[in-house]
C-alpha cells in the first residue's frame, strides 16, 4: 500500500504560517497603511483584494490546462487530482472576483453589474469552471471522467483568447490602472503575495485530501476483498 | 468515415425524425420570441439575427445529443470503436452528419424567419447561407466533442448545455454580429467574420485531435 508522499514536509509546515503572516500584513496595509484614492475614496480599497483574486482565478485556469495536458500525456493520477483541485480553487477565487466587483461598482459606476468586457469575461470564465466542476460531480470519479475533464480543461483554455477578443470587440468601460502611488503599488504587491500563499496552501490541502480520498477507497476495497 | 456518415444519413433518410423534430423546435423557439417581443422590436435586423442564432443553438444542442444517444442506447458505440479506424474519422463522420442536419434545418428556418419577421430581402442576403454554414460548422465541431463527453455521464441533458454554451460565446457573438450586419445590408466580411472562421478552424482541429482521448475505453 502506497502512502501519500510528504517529500516537501517542510513546505507544508511552513506555508500555513507564511500565509497567516502575509494575510495579516495585507489586511494591515489595506486598512491602515495605504492612503485613500483621491476620487473613489474608501471603497477603492476593495481593489487590493479584487485584483489578486482575479489573477488567482486565471492562475487556476492555467494550472488546470497544464495539469490536464500532463494527464493526457502521461496518465498520472496526481496530475488529474491537481487539475481538479485547481479548478475548484479557481472557481472559488473567480466567485470572489464576481462578489467584490459589484460591491465596488455600485458606488462608483452606480450599477451592480454592467456588460463590460472584463466582467463578461470573468462571468464566462466562472461558467466554464462551473461546467468543469459539475462534470466531475455528475460523472463520478473514474479514469474515463478524468480524461473528459482534461479535454474540457484544455478546450476551455484554447477558447479563452477567442472569448477575450470577441468580448473586447463587443464593448468596454473597465477602469484601467494608469498611475499608482508607491504605497498603493506596495499594498497591491503584498496582497498579491498573500493571495498566492493562500492559493498555494489551499491547493496543496485539496490535492492531499483528494489523494487521501483515493487511499481510503483503496483501503476499503482491500478490506471488502479480504472479508 | 464515409460509411459512418452514410449510416447516419441513411438512418435519418428512413426515419426523418431528427430533422423534422428540429425544424418544429426551431420554429417554436422563434414563435416564443415573437410573443415575447413587441412588433417594433421584431423589425430590427439585430433581433432577426439574434433570433436566428438562438433558435439554431437550441435546436443544434438537441441534434448533437441525438448523434450519440442512438449509439449509446444499444451500446453500438463500442462496436464503432472496435473498428480499425482512427477516432478522428469517427469525429469527422459525426461532425459532418450534424452539419448536414443543421444545414437542412436552417435552409427552411432561415428564410421562414426572415419572412415571418418581415425583414427586407436584399442582395447582401446571398451571403447568409455562407455565414450560417460557418456558424453551423463551428457549433457542430465543438458540439460533437462536448456531446461525446456528455452522453456518457449521468444527467447528460443538463451537462451538455452547461459545457457547450460558455465555450460557444465567441462563436455566438461573432455570428450574431455578422448576421446583423448582413441583414442590415452593411459590410459583413470584417473582423467578426474572421473570428467566426478562426473559431471554425480551431475547433475542427481541436475536436479531431481530442476526440481520441474522449472515446477510448
């Protein structure tokens, strides 16, 4: 019986603390350190969580695609589990983007939602994630389903540039970050660092839990076969 | 490949159930929209093109599902895979048969829609068959791949649209814009048309390459 390899035990014991410290630092910077944005005021502070969430959602998507390709190539179970975990996390962060966005948009734009390219893009991305996760839920957990999901993950990534181009041509008003005060840039940097830590930590936890799930199933079959 | 394609077409020729049901469904969708919109809205070219494509996407979704359900029910797909042919060829057969069915449906539905909505016929409408065909090709390519996945899962009726619709976003936006320009008598062979073509090429190739991963047992 093969057990879960903990070849990077150091990272696993170190990462929660790092995440904790980074997150506290990020919160402190967002609420205490960074000055108010001149025009938008307090509400702009949500941006320091909004933007890193969006980046993590994209990161999740590329991990899904990479792991899916690796799975189709070599057929390793671990690649499949990584893709699955990354998709679930990507969906969580994508949801965060879609939640924090309207909170900001309501006071600034005066509406909760508008069909701006980036908003639309995030929504479509969320829907693709949702389809991926639901496929996993509906179809069960077999080798075949892993292949289906991998194909869907790759097709999704191939589709992204096309979605992006077509939505961009469609319409657009999203604010572009033109100039940032150094304090703002530092805060954004720390927040992004904190989000990367959270993302990595959760990803590792989820992958490990999926591996353990596998192990339990194998053990159960073992017991059933023995009795 | 031709044998599978011929088998699908022959089956349809003998029963005529897929095309006829799709036709009625497409007309019903258009009817629903006609009831939902005001007469002034209906006369705008933009609505005409939106309507055409909504009807096509929903009818197409059912069509593409039928493509695999028949084989799944009697477990014939396993037999198909036992044949010493490349899965890519199975993909092309399924894809082409679906293109044929949807093209037949559109050949009836598109003129009917234009007539029902009272949109003016003009010279630029000669481009419409080409645009519709491009849309159908992209839809069928991605649809065949997704349906092959969906049909082997629980709740396949719901999982297919969930997978297919978000991925179809670029095709849908591009096709509606091209058709809208075309119905309004404007230049339609611009960027949108190129996106449509790019979508077709990318997903025919992707479908052909990825199909093997989906169907292998």
